[in-house]
C-alpha cells in the first residue's frame, strides 16, 4: 500500500513539473530561451511591416501631392486664358458700342448731300470711314459757304471709297457683259452701252418687208440661238424695241414697230424665255439706224433691237410695256 502511494505522489509531482515547468533555476532558464527568441522575431516582423507601411504611405502621399500641384497649375493656366478671353470680348463690345454711337451721331440729312446713285451704292454696304467729317459738316449752319465744300468733299470721298466687294461685283458684271457681247456678236450686230448690251436684228440677221411685221420661217433659227444665250442670264431684264423706215404716217409706223417688237418677243418666249422678263415698245420711224432715203437705208431702219439691262439699274423713266 505504501508503494502505491509513493508511485501516485511521484506521478503527481511529474505532472506538476510538466505543467509548471522545471522547478530549479537552470531548468527554468532553459525553458524561457525559445519563448524569448520567438517574441523578438515577432517584434522584428512587426516593426518591418510598420516601416513598409510608412514608406508606402509616404510614396503615395508624395504622388498625391504632386498630382494636386499639377492640377492647380493647369487650373491657374485655364483661369488666365479665361481672363484674356474676357478682356478681348470686352474690347470687342466696346468697339461695337463706339461704332453704334458714331453711326447714331451721323444725321440722316447728310445723305441728301450725295447724289441718288451714290446713296444707292452705299446703303447696301457699310458706312464710310469718315463719319467724324460728316458730323463736323452737320455742325455748320445750313447754307453756309463753309459747309458746301466740306459736303462736296465728303461726297467725293464716299464715292471714291466704295468697298472692295462692290469693286469685285462690278468687275464680275463687266466680265459677264463682255462674254454676252461676244456671244451675241456672233449672231448679229451687238454693242455695249452704259446700262448693258444692245443687239440689233436688222437686214443682215432678220429682214422685215415693208409694212410687214411677220418673221419669215428662215429667221426662226436665229431667234432660237438668241434665246439659248439669253436663258443663261440672271438678274437681267430684256427689252425689245421695234423700228420702221420713214415711209407712212407717224401713227401707222408706231403701231407697225410695236407689232414687230411683239413678234420677236413671242418668238423668244416660244423658244423658252420667261415672258415676265421681256418688255416691248415701238418707236416708229424715230431714231433711224442709217440716215437716208435709199432702199438700202430703209431696209436697215426696218429693225428690232434687243436690250439686256441689269434689273437693279432700270430707272423709273425707262419705257416699259409688258405683254
């Protein structure tokens, strides 16, 4: 029985030694060594991890800082450009206001100092650059000797300083009239006038018998060629004038010349010309083409003339008789 108790006590003492560690100091020191080593390794790993985190945070913060600075510089640059644009817009608005103010200061009565053709030439385009001279001229007393030369000078300057656009339009018109004259000149006698082009259909192109207004069939081809050329015109009016020789009374010749003009007009309309563009009138035996009473002179005066004139240049006293 005593032996059994001894074994039990030894076993209990051994278990206590395993649970509580070795009882003597040497054994305790040998047991604490691995534990301290593991604690130091954990501290080193933790410090390393914290250091890496701090380094990454510093790098990321530096990148963010640089990005923010770059964005700030771009925003500042855009703000400067916006300010420059605002200054330019303000300058342009100020110029427009100044021009409007100058235009409002120029009295409308000054337009009467120009001729009608000069006023018509300037109204579609911008006002001349010498507005201050006009204002000074308006300050002079009406009818004074000092005002008239200044007004004449202003009118001369206005007529000599037409915009380049008008010059280009006139040049284009001159080229068109020159080509038209060349084309019609291959058919019959054609000449230039101050208003346009005039084509004479006389004995060498269309021959009218005495006291007759009928166009012979052999002349239809000539009128068709004329119509093909005139159909290409834009913005022009066509005038057909009839004439006779000096035989017969004045009233009879006026009626005969009008019938000849209408006969040519009807042939052109039949060939394709818009009838609203053509006007006719008879002048009888007035304005003879050739002076004299010989048969050749009479045949030359029995004629029809076709005038091509720019519609914008047709004056109010231009004879017109639409049919």
